[in-house]
C-alpha cells in the first residue's frame, strides 16, 4: 500500500474499542506508544481545545449549521527528545498527526485505500516524491535587522486569533463526506496550530464551511484563487479566513484572507 510513495514505513491497525474508550473518557493527559522497527516511540500528550465555544460547521448545499463531533486533539512532545513537537487528533475511525524533531517530520494517518482501520507512519525524508508547493505571498522587499528576528521570550498573546476555514469541493470529493472532510481539516488545524503555539500565539477555529457542491473557485493558481476568494467571501465568522484546496501549487495571503494547498 505504501511502496509506491515511500521507501519505508510503519503500519498500524486501529483498535476501535480503545478509540471509543478514549473518546468517552477524554483524558487530559495520555502517553501514546507507537511500535517501531527501530524502537518504540512514546508521545507525551496533553488535550487541547482547538475550536471556539460557538464553533460551527456549514455546507454550501444545505446552507445551515450542522452538528459535528470535533474529536479529541492533543499536543505534546516525543518522550526524551528535546525540542520535539507533536500534534495528534483522534476520531472514531481515524488518528492523524505529526511528530517533529531535529531529524524532520514524521506523519501519522490513515491509508486512503486499504483495509478499514489501517494507518501508516512515515518520515518525510522517505517520500519518493517531493512537494512542489510554493509560498506565493508577495515579499515587501524590506530587509530585517537581526534585532527584529531575536526571540525575547515574550508571553503569549492575550487575544486568541479566530480562524474561518473554507474547504473547496475537491477536498470534499476526495474525502467522500462532510464528516470525513471536517475531521480531516480540524486535524490539520491542530497540526498547524502547534507552530503558532510555539511562537506564543493562540489560535482557534471558529467555523468550517464545506463546499459539498461545485464551488466558484475554478482558477488554477494560488493568487487567482485568492482573488476569487476575496470577491466571493466578503464576510466571515473569524479574524482570518483560509480557503483550503488541492490546487494552486502553494499558499498565498493578502489582507485577512489566504489560500492553502493540501
């Protein structure tokens, strides 16, 4: 299942009873052990809340707020590995996450095709193909002084930045349902949020809007998709708005809106 994309990988089978037990008890702290051919990896994790209290899910087809179980989301470290960062999200039939340390990133997720419950863990360096995604946000051309880039250990921001995520039709087609789509992007949000958290910035997800019918975002580049997004989505529930899709070749940002390729 993985040999066409990777040089090596670890394969796991999800234990549904254990997952339901975890979702039911929702422990504040867990130690998740991942067996490996080179030695077991233990993740020390703390539960985190990634959504606002009024978080909602809506779709283009029905145009109304849907009830959604957001799953469990954890962040932490690899035991014994200084400077490591981990984000893990747990859903009834899916566990997804990233493990980051000095060697790079390892990715945990479910096989798109294969027996139910089968998951794969791999290192990014073992991918046979490399991502060609590029940041298309314009550079203002101004240089930075060393003092501006120095980290002074400032406390976290007191205000939490709320994100509105709009999911393009191609992701919905790939995931097969609104539930699968929302699980995927909320798990993705948990992974991206650890980067902000590491810099002392609190971020939460205020709304996910899913295009479960063909969307107006038909352009093929990130900049042109950003233009379409700005024209189409003139207001949104949050401080920042992201359009997520599989096209465009990378990410682009402008004002309070941006586009991202996943």
